[in-house]
C-alpha cells in the first residue's frame, strides 16, 4: 500500500516566510529514499538543501526553478511506500520503541519522519499532509510508465547542467540559458566566466577578498532595468531600515599606525602551526576587538525594548560582514572570545570560504553579538556602518596603506617615515553605550593594533 504525501516547504530558519527554488535534484518518476536530497532552496539567510522525509516515487514538483514559494505551501508530492517508511523506523520495533526513539538522527526541524506513522495518518489537516490510499500495483505501473516516458523524452537540459547556485543566479540575471553554455569548470561544470562569455561580457578580475561584480547586459532601447527584491537583499534591506530608524547611531573614527601589527602578521604567518592557514590583517583586528571588549563589556550587549532591559552577553559571537553574489550576509563565529589565535584563523577561513560558496547556514547568521565589516578589501578608507539588528556596536576597517607618518623616538625626536596606516570607524547604539564607553572601545582596539605587545598586559 502506498500513500500520496505532500511535502510542504518548511521554515528552515527562524521565522522565514519564503524561499526561492534554486535547483531540483529529482524529477517526476524518480525513486527517492529518506534523507535523499530533493531540492536546493535559497532563503533570506542561506542556500539550503532539503532532504526527503519519505521513501517512494516522485509524483509532482509544485514549483519551478527560480520560483519563490511561501513557507507551508506544497513543494513536492511523493507516492510514499508506507511499508518502507515503517521499515525505516516510523513504526514500533520489537521492544516497543521507534527507531527514532532509539537514536535515529532527526531531519530539519519541522518536517520529516519525526512522528510515528500512526500519528501521521491521524492528522487530517489538508494544509499539512495529504494522505490518499493508492493500490500498490497501480503505483508501480504508474512509476514504470513515467520512467519509460522519461527514458524516451530526456529531462530538460537545465536539470542536467552542472552549475552552482550563484552561477545559476548570474545566468538568470544576464538572461543566459545554461543549456547553451559550454562548461569549462571541473567535472564539466559551468563557471561564472562561462556565463559571462555566453552573455557577451568579458570576465573582470575582482580585488582579492572582494566579491565578483555582476555585469548586466541591457538592450539599447531599454531606459532602465528592474530587479526583483527577494532573498538576502530583501531581508538585508528590511534589517537595515529597522536598525537605522530604531537604534540612535553614533559613529566615531580614528586613524592608526599598524606597522607593528603588519610585522607581527608576517612573523605569525611564517610559524609552522600557521603555514597551512591564510593569515590576514583581519585576524588581528578581530583579536584586538575581542581584547578591547574585556575592558568595555558594555559594547557586547543588546537592547530589550519589550522588557526595558539592557542584556549584557557573557559570550562573544563575532559577526563578519561578507559581500556575496546573493547580497550582504553576516555570519558569526560562535564563542570567538574563547579561541586561540589559530582557532580564530581557522574559523575566519571557514566562514569566508563557506560564504563565498553560498553555503552559509541560517544557524550561523543568528545570535551575533558584535560585528566587523572589512570595507578595506574594496580599497575604501572607512565608512559609517549600520548596526546589525540586535547588536550594540559594529567596527569598520579600512584599507591598510603605506603613508607618511610622524614617528617619535625614545628621545622625543620626530621624523617622517613611511608606515602602514589604516582607519577604523565604530558605530554604536547610544541607548546603551555612552560616548565615553564607545570612545574607550575604539581607542582600545587602535592601541592593540598600534602596539600588539599591549595584549600582554
């Protein structure tokens, strides 16, 4: 006996309301197993792969690639094998316990075979699960027929084209059909440059650490181009407006000689335990911020409007603003204050690599307590950053440049020398951080970057 199960789009984050279908991994007539990846979707926070909660045959895909679907709406219909689900652990075993109760790994929160089959069959809410008995032979014949049709009529080429989600998005933005693109990437995958060549635009090299620009081809007759606001861009816009018009922002600036930090970076990078890591100035900026927070813990806090309380955080989840092809995201390093310098370097490398690959999880973008935005990778000196909602401070780091600087020696004599110099900007919420506290935090960061030896005090 088989049942027609309608799998609804789950909330894969915290209160997300919709998701865009990036790429289907299955098609009608395919046989799927529990935990097999069905589809990759893009939410306002991250790209997420959704596994199957059932074993059976794919019936209907309820959304096309590129379509935005509200949470709770039908995503896919699977002709589920009730016996297979029972064998997989949804019915009691000989001891009276379910396989899940005996330690079966759960799927994403909010869906999947997390209840017994009996409890799932008793649910009668049409908007959640549709259950309809279907004769076993009929299902088999239908599946065989659909596979035969699929064999005679190959699936659309777009399903066979190997390309990462950011590349697919670029293709949609440029109006390029991926089936017409000649792949040159590893494993015959389509790359960004392949798409740009197909669109008639030349690949442009981006500065190291900066996201690649997305050129848009516009017909000569067109006076403007309209781009739908969705996904990360939509959430970022809402968050920035809410932050700018809720928290009274104050931004302070300082220019600092970081020559000693640059020398320390070279020394650390040459050490054996760091040779397999990319040691960047951002690592030492993060370390300086974490050290300065120990003397100004008020900056690691949030404002609870409902309770009329200031919430001091006893952990630092350090956010790192990352510009990606999907838009600005701020994943954070959990418990960064407990990490050694190497652990922090590893965490930064993983965070940036995951963000560039478009694989940042929703969980890694929640719970941040303070943020760094490195605008220097774009050659910018500094900026006035807007607070990440729920946080009290954000530090902007500008480009590190060789500049003439007045240097005073031990005897008090002054000389102009070329030094490594950068600008820092600290925005903070004036409701819970006074001017003195904000100034002390910024001055503390600058002091450590100017003389890293102060970290020993």
